[in-house]
C-alpha cells in the first residue's frame, strides 16, 4: 500500500510517516519546507525519515495543482493524508494571503488530484479552531456543534476545507475524513506552540508572555495518541461519497498555568511570567468530545500532560535548533 503524506516534514507528518513505515507501507512525503518557523527543524525531521526504507520526500507546494496532480498520477496511492497547511492563529493576522494559498488553494489542489486519479481514501487535517469561542461544558465540543462563527482567518480557512470536502464527496463519490485536531504537543513539535516557546525562554532565563491572564485552557494531546487516532481512521475508511468529521484530542482540558507548572518541573527552572490580555483570534478554552472517534476505532488517549510534557523536555534538551 502506497500512502502520500503532505506536510511530511511537519510535526504530525513526521510522526505519522514513521508509524506508517513501521507498518510496512511505502510513504511518499510532500513538503515545501516553508519558513514559517525554523526550517532547520523541518530538515532534521526529513533527514530522520529519509534514513528509513520505504520513504521518499518530494519538495513541492501542494497548492501547485498541476505538479501535485502529476505526483498523485505517478504514485497512484491508496491513501492520501493531507496535513500540509499554514498553521497559527496569530500569524493569520499578519499574513492572511498565506492562508488563502496554503489552506484553501492547497486543499482544492489535493481534492482535484484525488478525484482525477481515483484515490480510495483521503484523510485531511482540520482544527478545533472551527468551533470558535464558546464556554466549556461537561460534554466538551461535539462535531454537531455550530461552526459558523470563526474567531480567526485560520479557523475560517479550515472550515472552508471541510465544506469543500463535503461538496467533493457528494459530487464525485470521494471517501474522506476530516480530523479536527486539538492542541498537539510532544517531541519534534512546533516552535511556535506555547509549550515549545516557553521551554526555550525559560531555559534562556527570558520572561514568558502568558496571554489571557493565564485563564486559558487547552486540550493538550500527546503526539502518539494523535497518531493512534489517525491510523484508526485509516483502518476504518469512510464510505464512498462520505465526508466524516471527527474530533481528535485528549478530552481532558488543562489550564495554561498548570501546563506552565508541569513544564517548570520538567525543566527544573521557574518561569518569569508576564501576564498579558487575550490575543486577537485566540479562544479561551478547547475541550474535545472524542466519543464519535472512540466508537469508530476505540480511540482512547493514554498519555496525560504530566507524563507527556517531560517526554518533550527530554527531547528538547538534547536537540538544539
């Protein structure tokens, strides 16, 4: 079985490629190595993958529709996992057109290539940000909750991807699954994420900016649990003409101050905290209801923040950007 993974030099992409290769599948990775964060980290991830048998990396922008279609036509994959995107809520305020190209045009390019070459299954990355600003409740955010009031352009582009996929499934019979990722963390993570940038600043003795006055909460999900869910979906494909949506998270939201406390303990250093107001585009809390994914593939996150964050720190302290 051949699998194309877009965003293969990214955080989730690298880990997914490793697991797919470990299952004996041939993997064709696609990534444009854009400089949104330090390209050296992406290069290190790619180098790690290229040492594994069965993997090949192609440096290409998925939004280049003719080139990506040619790639899919030559590889004839059974499965495409589309993770490439312009990430980051705050950056969308500075460079909105990067999101239009990478997320909207990029997703359309993938849909067209899959349609034209009869790809059996497409799994694509959405985001918990589609839920917008809403209060926490005992049930968490459900896939049936409203998604029509995005708090950021990033969220709007991710919801647009979901809607385009629904149209393509109905029009062309594509088998698709969209995964609404909640906050993912772990070794080889993204430097723009709070836990990573906090670790860098605490280690350097620099103050950290704690937005939302520290009252925010996130459903921090360890990378291994995320990959378990992606593979569970791959092993239980959608029906032809179906575009399913699933939350994929930990379902145990943790306050920002608690995350900082666990990080301080793992680093053995206390942070100098500067309390800041909420940033435009941010939401106060996220909380995944993963009951739907559990029914599909028995998805059950295993690694709590108190165990996962020290694993990240162990990697962080041995890997220097």
